[in-house]
C-alpha cells in the first residue's frame, strides 16, 4: 500500500513508523499547495481574460506639438520693513498660542521662504480642494 492509502485509516496511522508519518504529511501538504496554486492561477487567468473583454478603450487625440513660450518672471516689489515686522509678530503670536506656555520666550531671528518640497500629485489635489 502507498502512503496516501495508509493515512485514510486511523488504525494504520497508529502503526506507521514516524518517518512514514512525516513523509505522508509532507506529501499531503505538497498536494494541497499544488491544488491551491493551480486554482489561484486559474482565477488570475480568468480575471485577465475578463479584463481584456471588458476594458474600455479610450481614443487619444493626438495634439500637435505647441512650442512652450517662456514667460518672463513677474517682478515682485520689495516688501517694506513694516510688513516684515507684522509677519514676525503674527508668526510669534501663532507659536505662542500653539505652545500655550506663558513662560516660553520665542524669538524669531530669521525668516526664509523655502521651496515647495511636496510632490506634484499632492499640490494638484490640494489645489482642487481649496478652489
């Protein structure tokens, strides 16, 4: 008798040597994994086949290439010193309110504008939200 037939009967399992029991267990595990893998491959193939038949094809219109005109950068007038002081006062007040600690002394020594480091997809999304 082979191992698969031996593990069908509980009484025969009790009399089997340990090596045969381990081999039978590995054989059952291999058969189970093989069946699972084949079924998953079948499901994957069915999904791929259905996606080919149900996919909506978009017709892309080919637009002629338009040369990009370089626009001159707008000239930004220098802000007055008063505007800078107001900005420092607003930022300081906001930080004091955020910390809610009256003992903390906040001094703003320098304010620099930094380049926007957020990704383009986030900028596009936030522009839609705030419009």
